[in-house]
C-alpha cells in the first residue's frame, strides 16, 4: 500500500506565499520610488521585477514540481520618460529631467495580481490542512 501525504501541497503553497510576498515588496518599492530622480548611486531609479523559477523537490520524486523560488530581482532597463523641468536640480542643460521608468497604474495591476496569487496559495494551504485533519479523523475513527 502506498503512502499518501498532504504535506507537499502545503509546502508548495508556502513557497508560493513567500514568492508572492516578495513580489509585492518589490512592487511596493517601485511605487514608492516612482518620483526618485537620484538614488544613492546618483542615477534615476529603475523599476525592478521578480524572476520566478520552479523548485524541484527530490522528496516528491525526480522531475516533480516542488513549488516556486525567487531566482532574481532584476532592473528594468527601459528608459524613463523625459519631462521638461528646468528648475529641477537633476535636469540637464535643456531643462529635461529623466523620470523613473515606473508606470504606477501597471504597478497597481501587478500588485492586484500578486495579491490574488497570494490569496489563492493561502486558500490551497487551508484546504490541504482541512483535508489532512479530516483524514486523521477518519483514521482515528472520529
């Protein structure tokens, strides 16, 4: 008789919670810096994006999915928009100021997507826990 376990489902959902939480942090940082024209490096802020990758879990068997990992946080190298602000200290000689390449509307859509994915992983985790509790109740005769 093969062994049935629900813990991999909980672990997979937990990895999704961690990954989406990190994604929401990066998005919040992008929104917070949407007007930052000079960072610690002296350059205009560049929006960041999270790169996810699948986690293979040896405990589940070769080649089986085991969740998601944050592989990297990368800078978006697309140029920011140019605005005419001749009095700004970071404006060039023509009065043009490079703004960060952050689109606040797109970031909010990404935030809603990350929030929904977080909620879906939380729901899956709760369902797995409920199933495990019911299975234990059946095995104990209750």
